[in-house]
DNA sequence: CGCCAGGGTCTCG
DNA sequence: CGAGACCATGGC
């Protein structure tokens, strides 16, 4: 724990790890964050807006935290509009993580109609019940799809998944059966990739956009959940629209880094509208 | 108790 | 194509 490595920045670790992208990190009283990157234990902290590595694989961690994302260039593309500028002022330093693909896909399949706290609880339960222990961490690794494919639906429901258990199970079996490869499809253009992801049980347009944004570096992908839906409605001065119309509006109005803008809007709204 | 949560899917008009 | 019903679970 004496060897510290400055990985770079700027980054706001609290905003990044508490914004509903990942759900298994723990913030210690001393400000250190402990979590997992795949099946490797990681401990990081923040000092003068720089990411400090205390434990874990430096190169992978820097890549995961997307320290190469050009934040200043991204901020310059934020729309000149009250809500987006307010979210930028409040969340400056938050980065869109590069997540392991299966882990991200599975987690967001369980996310439908669930609050962030519930998603975290389900993730931890699944890890505890099906994942393998990791040296140096009290959190288990997220189970591979081969493992979940052999689980029973009732045992998944025991993790609090409800009706989402069937979707996660069927999706895990599709990968176990080799019907789809999350790595092989990474080179597809965004529309085709979104369409492919939506063939997975429990993955519609919103979850597909989450996977595109958080696991495939498609920084223009905009997940529209209930929060963003309300925000877009406000930006349109109350003018409602079909999901397709709202998606087109978001793509046009939020710019080339629309996914980034969306994440700032989402987190800021959640933090200001209610506690947690 | 009623309502809502980072929705998806199926049915019906 | 677009609106509605239904799907489990937990917190307020």
C-alpha cells in the first residue's frame, strides 16, 4: 500500500463511481475506492484531480477509467443550454468508464424498472451467489455467462431479480451456446451493433444504448430512461413526442458527445431532485 | 396503501 | 406504427 502510482486526470472519482454506471464499488471513510476490474482487485483514490492507483493493474485501470477521453474537447461540445451547463458545473470530472462487456450487458439487463440502489443490491447478490472470490477484495467477481447459463431461474430470482431472472438466464445461455460474441461484434457500426444487442432477451433500445455507451465507447449513444425523458421534455418546453422523436431530438440537441451530456444530466438530476 | 424505479415485450387497434 | 397491459421487487 506504500507504492502509489499517479495514473492521470483530471477526474472526479466520486462522480464517476457513483453515477449509475457501475454498481459494485465501495467508498471507504478515508476516501479510497475499492472495487473490481473483471476479476482483479483495484484500490484507487483521487488527489488534486488525479487518479491515484494503490492496488491493481495500472494499464488496465487507466484504460477502464478512460483517462484518455478528451474532457476539455467534450465539454466544449456541451450544448449552450441551462440544464446541460448546470450539470457540467456540478459533475465536472466525471468520466464514462470502459466496462467489461458481459458484466455491463448482464447488469443492465437487470436494471429495468429498478432504482440504482436495487441494481447494486442485485449485482452484489449475483456476485456473492455465483461469482468466484477475489484475493484482496471482499467482493466476488461477476460470474461468467457460462456459469449463469447453468443457474436455475429460481436461484436468480433469489437474488431479487424478479421477472428479469428469465431474461438474464436466456441471454447467458445464448452466449454459452455461441449464438453471439460480444467481442466479435465490437467493430460493427453503431446502428447495426444496437440492432444486434436488441436481439438479446431483456435488451430493448434503452438498455442497448447503455451497453453501447458504457461497454463499446459509443459516446454519442443516449439511453433515455425516466429521468432523461423528463429532462428532454423540459428542454422541449413540455412538447411531448414518441420515443423515436425524443431520440432524434437528443441526438441533434446534445451533440457529438450526447452520451456524455446525457450522463451528466442524469446524475445531476438524480443528485438534486432527491437524496440519492 | 399507492406510487415509482436507468424498461421490455406482447397484443390490439 | 402507437398506445396499453403486464411483468416482480423494494423503498418511501
